[in-house]
């Protein structure tokens, strides 16, 4: 008797129409590559990687602004580990730390409170990066800092919202996307409404899936079923975690502290209302304002096609740098730097595409 996974694959393979699906989460990108799902699908079912890795979509100019800050100011910069090796036009945070900058890696924004308390004479800046999943914890951290009177803690916000970027992609005639494999972690916070809006407006089915191979396969079957029935709605496969209403308490925490703002995305440019900046009552904790930091224009990395990869126009192996001058040990672009980047996923796991012994 065939296993459930085998039955799902049989259902997918029975589809004769050409279908292009985009996964919109870096964790999905890595899970698909690690489990070999892309290789198990028939040639007519194509999986594209979208702008689901927050490190990868951070613009070149924003990286340069952060590096400019640590060069000009005697600050303690706190960040997540993925940001350390992202290349700017004039180096990376890891290189700045090797030159003496005080750059510290943390696992939670709440660690910023301890560091600020222990260094009252120093300015402490938390580099906020991530989508809706990580923002509530940052919001609560800033609320606690203000309540405690920690005037030496500020935020450099590079937070981004997923739906506006997806809307830009779905409206691009150069990108063929028939359906979206939607992010489980993000939707656990936001709820289903943003994807219901996208499905209705662009007539594209959306399914929120979990991260186990069988969950992803089930989500693909649900998308194909909608396409076969000329349906376009938002559904949840990941029901053990995601509720249609999301997490109202987390959403309330976000909007108590943040408001929407334009934001630059690598490969997509400036997208209105796709970023998060601090509300006016938190202006004193905005590092950009506090230190009067300049906006720095993006300078594309020569030969790097991360922008095209993030929009589904190319796959990592289309890049002339892939696996040659750009590897996880010596990355040229952000899609190879991040643990959730499409290039890193292809390099580690795609058969014959990279050096799959990298992690061994």
C-alpha cells in the first residue's frame, strides 16, 4: 500500500498542465531543497523561490548605512548572526568587527535590554531585521526599554512586510506565478486575511503550509486542486499552528510601536507601505533619526543575480558566479549568505549543482 507521501506525489504527477508555484518563505526554500521535493516533481510543476528570506531582500544601500553607522559612531551594534557576513559595497559587519567595531550577535532582541543596562554610558543599537514573525518581540523590547527609562537603546529598523512584495510580483507581467506556497510563521502572526486579499485581487490560489515534506506536498496538491477547478482562495494546510485570525495580541504589539513606511527591497526596489518604522512617540529610539544617518543608494554587485532569483525570474544556477566565486564560505551575494537563501539551498542540496558535502 502506498504511503501518504507517495499518494500525494501521484496526485501531483497526474497533473498535465504547466504550473509555476512560488514558495514565500526561506524556511520553505531550505526544506524543499533538503528533502529533494523539487527533484521529485514532474517537469510541468515548477517551484520558484520568492522574496521570503529577510536577509536576502535587505537592500545594498541599507547594509552600507549600517556599516557607516558603526564606523562613525562608538556604538554597540546588536544583530542576528545571519547579518554578519552580508556584503555591503565596502565590507561586512564581520569585517568591521575584525577592525575593532563592537558588533555582538544575539538570539533574541530581549538581550538588548541586558546589554543596554550593563553599558549605561554606551549607545546600544539593535539591528531589527525580519518579517512579521520577529517584529512583535522587538516591539515588546522597545516598550520595556521605554518603561525602564533606557535612553541609550535604539533600533535600526530593516523590518519588512511580506504582502506588499507579493503584490508587486503578482502584478509583474514578466513573472509567471500560478499560486503561492505561503509562509507558515508569518501567517501565524498576521492571519489569513492578507492572502485572501491577494487571492481575490489577482486570481491566484494561496495555501499556507507547514515545513515538513508531507505538509509541503499536501499544500502543492491543494494549490493544484484549486487551479484545476478555476478557484482562487486562501487556504490553510498548516492548521496545527496557523489560525485564520492569526495572533491578535502579536499584531497589536506591532502596531502599538510601529507604522508602515516605504522600504527598499533587493531586486524589487522601493515598495510603498512594505517596511516598518517607529511611531512618533518612539522617535527617540529610532537610530536613523538619533544619529542622523544618511540614505545610501544601492550599488548592484557585479555579476550577482540575487534580485532576479528573489523575484522568480531566475534560479540560482543561472548565475555565472554560483559555486565558483560565490559559495557559502565566500559569498558574493546575500542569497548565498543566509541560511535560508535560495542560492545557499541549491548549493547545499541540489544534486550536481553545488558541493553538497559543505555541511558534512
